[in-house]
């Protein structure tokens, strides 16, 4: 990365230098860390290409408004924002109705197990999962066995620290 940064020309305008720096950071981080595409199928099943396009249109309208703040751009941005919020709200509502219909269908077909599983899933809502923890040096641990081992070490240190403090206090009092 240092080579990429040093190779930039000093006579380039600041905006172009910033874009080049940003691109170099992205390239280097992708080389070093790799790239993992998130799978959001379970999280927002209602979010599709139509929502994505509407939001992108709203973002571009916002950028246009921020560049030149006039009444026309402001109204355009407000319209686009209102439009994408409406689209997303309707998609989300339709997905919720579909899920309710599926739950009712399971109940009517006497598929009790599926019925209760779906009810539980909807009732529980979004549950974030913690899949990483940090080791003593601050590095992230992703392996399940290593995380369990690290938690055991952590609590052992906590418990031993209390015992050590009690021993120290007893020695001081004696």
C-alpha cells in the first residue's frame, strides 16, 4: 500500500488524490483481508432490486441537492425519499402479510409444528448473533473452539483475580 501511495503525483488536484487514495485502500484491504459477500436472504427477504433502485435514485437526488442547494433539488430529493420509503414500506408489509398467510395456512392444514415454528420465528424477531470475540492481544477469534477456550481463560482470570485480591487483603490485615 505504501508503494501505491508514494507513486501518486503531487501535482494532481486534491479530489483526484483522495479518490486514488481511497481506491488504493480498498485494493490493499481486499488483497490482505479478502472479500466476503454477505448473504442477506434471511434478514430482509422483502428487499429486492426495485427497493435498491429507488434508494439509489434517492441517494443521487440527495447528492445533487447537497451540491447545489436550491428549492427544485430539495423538492426532488423529498419526492424521491418519499417514494423509496413508500416502496420499501409496501414491500415489507406485503412480506409480513405473506408470512401471516403462511402461518394461517399451517394452522388450517393442522401442521402444528410448522405453525409454532413460524410463530416463534416472528415473535422472536431479529436476534443478532455474536460470532467473534477478541483474544488478549485484541485480535478477533472466529473459530468456535478457540472462542470457548478464550471465554474460559477470561473467566478463570476474573475468578483468580478476586482470589488474589482476597489473599492480598488478608496478608495486609494480618
